[in-house]
C-alpha cells in the first residue's frame, strides 16, 4: 500500500520536496563552516594591510560561526566526515594562520622593521619574526590531534585553537586601542611576544585537559564550570574592556589547570 502511495503522481512531488529539504539541511553546517573560512581569509588580508582591529573583528566572527556550525550539526543531526575535515581546515585559516600573522605584525612593529626593510634583517631579527609562525605550525598539530584523538569528544586535551586565537587577537587590539601605557608596553614587548609564541604553541599540544563550552543542556549540575566561567568572563569584559579578552583566556587556562591538579590530587 505504501509503495503504491509513494509512487503515485500526487504524492511524488511532496516526497521530492521533503527529500530536497533534507539535502539542504544536510549542508547547512558546512555552509556555516564555510563562512568561518571566509572570515578567516578576510582577516588574513586585513592583517597584511596592517588593519588589525578589523582583522580581529573577523576572527571573532569566525569564532561565532565555529561555535554554531557544531551546534547546528547536532540540532539537525547532520554529522559527516566531510564536515569534520572542513571544520579543521577552516580553523587552520581563522585560528592558526591569522593569529600567527597578527603576532608577526606585532613583532614587526616592535622591531621597527617594515615589510620591505631598507637593510637586511639580522639573524636575531629573523629568528624573532620567525617565532610567530610557531602558532600556525602548532595549531595544525593541535587540529590534527583533535581529529584522531577519541578522548576529545566532550572536552579538549590542550588549548583549543579559537581560545589561542582570541588571546593573540587581544594583543592586536591592545596595540591599537590600549589605554594602560605601563601594561601595554609589557604585553607588546619583544620578550613577551616571543614568550607567547613559545608558551601558547606548547599549550596547544600539551596533555592538559581543558573544558568545552559546548553544552548539551542548560542544567546547572553538569555545566557549572561553564556557567561560572561565562559569568566571570562577562564581568572581565565589562570591567576591563579589550583587556578582558586576554584575561578571560588566562582564566580559562587557569580553571583548566586547577581542575587537572585537583583531579590528580584526588587520585
């Protein structure tokens, strides 16, 4: 009976519409991920032009798309191997290459060398500038590990690339809109920037459990760490403004380290 109804000329158009709707829903998460790539690509060009503030805005927008593509995939039950690989490739552009270039631009400004220096760079200057590219290299390693590590289904092992990108992006904002000269001088100094390149590259691949902000429900008990972090981050952003981004990422790392140490002490 169902086969007869399904093949009838009356029902067939409705079935075709229904199937086409399912096909469209299947590609919605990948479309959102593609917007992540687009924002990251625009950010890269803006960084090369020296427009760090606009670049940071596009990186933040890429992070929003990165959050919602996974949420959309869960809501629509549109998981696919293609989507997983596309997500990592998008993150490599938006949260690997783009922050690496921001760090490069900040080091370039601190060294007071332009894109076409009048005299050749010294070996030490090349090493300092080259340290910025540790970020995209270790971001690629981080993303590759995430794809094959079955332990990272509900949480992370190592610093997530969006968090790393937001920390470095905050330095870009401070360089153009900083209002605390003493602190600005420290966080934009060559030793600090090089230390960020090495320390955060290590954090990307470190065996440090870090919590995820992706919640399956809004209940307090299973998500209390996420709710506390979001509340404190909001307070930091409202009180510290652009400095609050950097402070929020440091808070994220601190909470993760505390939870790891607390767990080890219980064992």
